[in-house]
């Protein structure tokens, strides 16, 4: 082999090794990459400046399901089931409860396994089971027509799943994704993500099955879940559903926009 060929071979070999090592790391550490959960001791009290109630539901010796219930300032026996994003726990998202409690809706937020006080193994199947248990608990106190399902970021896929199986008032999604695999492809486009990613969460499929009204909010400057990713959902919406584009909106500031506050006010009347 010529020296130039040997040099090219070594370079390609190095690239291949890096590709394999990074791919193996991505596969085995994907939970750490995708989720930034933070545990809280089950006996540690939550501290919020608004009225709330903590509910812990033991499933078995290994699984505790943690829920925090925030109460409307002018109760109307209406509820928002809020599925939060992939960071820390309920403490991070509690500040958003005012968007609903100020409009007469109670808000229930749940933590996923390894988040907050919810224990157990984090799997897609468990996430779906938890979503259904969340809804079954809500049905004991609220009529279907008074329950809004809300999903933020990672939680949008779980909210879409639940909405596809219920006849609640409506589904509202903030910065959603077409599928969780599509989110992985944003960063790992050089890998066969469909085979490597453990969490599929095909939001597009669930939205296509959803019979209740759907409203989506997404910003054009979202650097976490790309706007183009969310736009794929448009093909699966009903003619009466809404996809609201927020120009310049980023991943975590959508509620600060006037158009969001105006639309939420209309949706929750």
C-alpha cells in the first residue's frame, strides 16, 4: 500500500472506532442522556407558596407513584392533568400551575419513575401504565368533560397516549415531538436510532387516534425539540385542531408569550 493509502486507512479505522464507541455509549447510557431526573426522599416535604396536596400511591414494594395536586383559586370542579418534561421533578414545573389555577382549574402533576418521589424502573410501558392510573384517579373526582390533558416536552407523548384512550375535554401540547425516536435522530442522525432507542413514544400515532380537540404550541427557535420535528404532527391533526406557531419561541419560554396566554384563556373558558 502507498503511504497515502495507509494514512487514509488509519483515518477511516479511527473514525469507525469512534463511531462504534460513541454508539455503544449512547445505547447503554441513553437514560442518562435523555433524562435529567432528580430524586427526592419520600419523607421530605414539598414546599410551595400556593395551596396543594401531596398524594403518594404505593403500587408494590418497589413502586411509589408521586402526585402533587394544586387547587384553583376559584374552584369550578375542573382539572388539568399535567405531564411534565424530562428535567428534575415536579419542583421545576410547579410554577406553571398558575396558568390553570388562575382560570378555575385544579392541576395535578405527576413524577415519573426516578423523578422526585416516584420510584421504580423507568420504561415506556411503565410510563403508559402510570398515565392511565393518573387518569383513573382523576375520574373518581372529575367528569371527563371537565378534564384537560396537558403535555409539556417529554410529557407531550404521554399526554397524547392518554388522550387517544379517553373522551376528556381536550388535549393541549406544549413543545411536543413527532416521536421520541425523532428527537434522538436530531442528535444521533448517523445511528439507526429506531433500533437503538428504548423509548419510541410515537406521538403522531396517538394524535391520529385522538377524537377530542387538540391544540399544539411550538416555538420556531426551539433548540431542544426542533420546530420541524413538531410540524410533522400537522399531518395527523383533525381539521378543527390547532397548531399555534410562536415566532421566536424557545423550548422553555412559551408560556411567557401573549399569544399563549390569550389562547389558553380561550381554551379553558
